[in-house]
C-alpha cells in the first residue's frame, strides 16, 4: 500500500498546486532516550525495551522517513535493557534500510554509550561526557550495623549460593570472586558490541578505551568514539536539506499518571528511593 501511494504521488507531482500538496516532505523520526536504563516494571522513568520498542517500530515505519535520530542523555544502567534496545535498532535499521544518527546531550556513558553505538553516526556537544565502557556493581554492607543494635540475621536457603552478597552478613571472598567473573563476561560483551559498531574508527588501544574511563567529547572524538559535533536539527538539515520535517515520538509521561493507574501504582517512598538512586548514578559524571 505504501508503495502504491508513493507511486501515485510521484505521478501527480508535476501537476500545479496538486503536485505541491501531494509531494511529501522528507521526514526525520526523532526519539529521545533520556534517563537511567532499567526495566520499566522496576523504574517509572528512564529507558527500557518494553517502553521504547513500540516507539522504535513506529519511528522506522514513518512514511517517507529518510533517517532516524536518537537523542541520548543517559548515564547507563541495565546491560540487558541496553542490549535489547541496541539490537532492536540495528534490526529495524537493516530491515527498513534507514540510517540512524545518535546525538548525545549531557552524557552517553556505560549503557548510554551502548545505545549510541546502535547508530551509524554519533554526534555530541563539545561539553558532552562520553564513554565509561565497563561494568559496575555497588551496594552496602550492614553486618556491623545490625550487630551493634543486637539484630540477629536469619536466612534459610536450599542452595549455598542463594544468599549471594547478602548485605546483612560479612562479605565472602567467594561471592566477590563470582561477581567479578559475571562482570568480566558482561564487560567482554560490551567491548564486543563497541568494536562491532566502531572498530573502523577507534584510535586507541583497549586498555585506554575499555577500562571504564570517560571523557569530554573532544577526547572522545580523538579516540574515535564519536564522529563529530552538532545539534540534531542542524546536522539533519545539513544532511537532508532545510525543508526536512522532524517528527518527534515520545512515551507517555510518568509519575502522576502512574499514580492514577492501579496496575502501575506503588508507594511514594519507593519512588523517592528510585530518585535518590538515579541522582547518585548521574552524580558519577558531575551531573
């Protein structure tokens, strides 16, 4: 059907007045990926495959689209969610034969950079923070706290590893060793992804690029992690002409509507904890 409509518009494009009305403008589908990357059933805001998969499908199906622009502003988060979204972008880009451009605002770090690598070209502002190609796990140890207050920890399991990294007991060397092994596997997958997308551009050795460091955009460009500098609309107009039309897609907004939805409702206290955790994630990059 889409091909028939295109053919009809092409035949009528030379007819005065009617041709001007029927000749469709080239379009750029624009999708903003902003926030911490996490399963949407756990986090109200942020970026998840469940939330953005339908929007990505819509973006790549946009009539007369010439490209998809991803505006990225994320300090990272879930490796699985990052990989699911990145893989979906690549699959749709290949199916629809559309180029993908990523535009970094404040930060594309860790999982945020994973998302950026799904694009064919990556642009940033000179003040953007790029990189953090590594894996991190953080928590708290409270064994001394509960001992001080005379609290007895009671845990019963049917498997010796079920109480892995219990924050209320002393840290076990075996648990740390196992965690390091998991992180190593995830780190290897992250490096493989970056190399599969950027290998022809990378200008530094693995030790420099893949040990979790992050840089301003100038250094990131020198290392080949991004392709250039520029704001989304300016770059897209330079690529596709001043008459290009931008079609912005976005998920439904969050907190108030989620409180009104019985299926999504949870405690305000839980939301407050999410906000604190998210602010701590952004703070790693001075934001």
